[in-house]
C-alpha cells in the first residue's frame, strides 16, 4: 500500500483550453500494463477545452456546477453533479463550464499504447460552437 503526497494544482495550457482551467492529477499508471489516468479538472465560467479526441475514450463524472459538452455533429449535452458522460474512442468533442457557473469533473481515461497518442488536440471551440443548442 502507498499513500501519495498531494501533487500541486496545475493551470492548463492556453493552446488546449479557452478560459481558466485547473487540473489536479489523481492517478496515473505506475507499473507495466497499467493505463488508467484520473484527474480533477475545474473550469471557470465559460471555460472549455479545445476540440479533441481520445484513443481509448474518456469518462467524465460531474462533481460540481453545470457541464456543457459538444460533438462535431452539433450535438450538445448539459450535465449536472452526479451525472457521468462517456466519450467513445476517436470521437471529436469538447467540454467545459456553462457561462455562469464554475464546473468540476473527474476525467478518467486509459492511455494509448504510446501515451503521447492518448489525446489528440485540434482547434479551439468557437463561441458559436460553444453557445450552439442553448
């Protein structure tokens, strides 16, 4: 058994996020064969990811606030604390906070065979894409 020391909160990159977003790593692979990565991610009102996809999919569990998530086909989901969203492998999507409330989620995903290929980042989500459907 191992008790981990807290890892400092990091501010995310402006290349991959719009607005203020902070990440706390919770779990990462430690031994051969392990793939799981978990992080607590906190978004300021209106903050969001850029378009991206994950090689092995991603699960998001909303813990606070209101989450918005969209896909390339224009679909958009609003999720609340206690709800979980699954993004299948290879699906381009974005997620972030509604414009008037902070949002926090747990992001859970498995690393690809090459960890550098786990997440593929694309362009920023436009204001029109972010607002679409609401």
